[in-house]
């Protein structure tokens, strides 16, 4: 059995809500509360630290244990781009997105 690294509620219609699960083996699964069988979304080579789905549900952002943020197209499972996770926050701080 794989250890759960992270879960993210992704919502859905009433009684069909779902969860994204990121596992320590790099597997990403989607589980619906009305279905006992998980759907394999993606597999990466290292443990998942953080993940989220875009509002349009077309892009999946995954931060791994090496602090690399990878953005995938959900339909094709192709990597769109990747960036060091720390660079994201540095750019946000430079642009003053965070309030003091």
C-alpha cells in the first residue's frame, strides 16, 4: 500500500464530489465518493508535496519533493512547463501580490 502524501477536494455535483490524491510514490489518483474505484490521473517520478487542479479542470499543477512545480494538461497528460517552486514565490513577492 502506498502512503498518502496529500489530498485536495475538487468538488463536483451533489453526491459525486471528488478528491485528488497525491501519493508518496508519485501517483496521482482521483476518487469520487460514489465510486469505490480510483481513477489514475498521472504518475511522476517522485513524491507529491502539493497539487491543484485549475478552475477549468484542464491543467494540473504538481509540486514534488524536490520543489519542482510541473503543470500538466489533464486530457493529454503532457507536461506543459515546469519551474522551481521557490521561484514562484520570489516572483510573487517581487510583484507585491502578498499583502503585508
